[in-house]
């Protein structure tokens, strides 16, 4: 399926490109039954642990990610562990509530930034990943990692895109509150 929701929803800051590693393919998990909604009646408010079921799509209908039928995504309301605009839209919902939430690119991962494109020596990129569209992970040397993509190969130089994969895209979430503690 592309990017996992934990990568998609977690906000972060851009890191410098230091070391690149090829990303291994991820096997799709078998579809499971939809989990039961907890019988709690808690409301989504700051400080509460919230479990959500979601499907994320783009404006063209492309499904980016979903955890429907799997484990809920848990986050702490008010701590910005997920996109702040998504968190704000969930405020006040109760267990069992559903909501469709449309975020602009600016509310999501922002616009595509020209400074997010960097030209590096081809030797920094694994040979089998020196093709446009290849996905890699950049490590800043301090243990922080970020997904990057090969934009273009120019002989002995490679242009990599450090923008978030969803930068410049409107995001559409269909969310169901599964648990509030």
C-alpha cells in the first residue's frame, strides 16, 4: 500500500540528507474483521488516549492508507502526535462517532518546497535505487530517519526529494473513534 499511517500522520521536521538506505518492500497483512468499538463513552479531549480507525484518500480517490479491520491507531489528544488539524477536527467526538475530515495541503504536510530537492553524488545512492521514483530512507546520523525519493538521475548526480511524500496534496480522512481513555 505505500506509506504506513504512522509515517503519514506523524508530523516532523526536515532532516539533512546524510546516509541513504533502500527501503525494502512490505508485505500486505491479511484482511481481518473490523474490531469492536469499546463500550466506553469517553469524549476526545486533551490528555486522553484515543484509538481511531481511519481511511486516508487523496482528492482523486486514491487510497493512501487504512487500518480498517486492523488495530486502531492510538495517540494522545493535544500532544500533536498526529497532524494538528486532524487532531482539532477530532476534538469533542465520542466513542463510536464517525467523521469525514478534509485537510488542505497546508493543513497536512504543506506545499512542495523547492529547497526539499537536493542533488547528491550518485555514489551516495545504492546502485539498484538509482532510478526515478525509487524510495529511500535518509538517516541524519542522530538516529532520525525520513523517507526520500529519487526524483531524477543526471549521470553521476542524483536529485532526491526530501519533501514529505504527501506534501502538496489535500488529505481526506474517514475516521471512527474506537476508544478513549
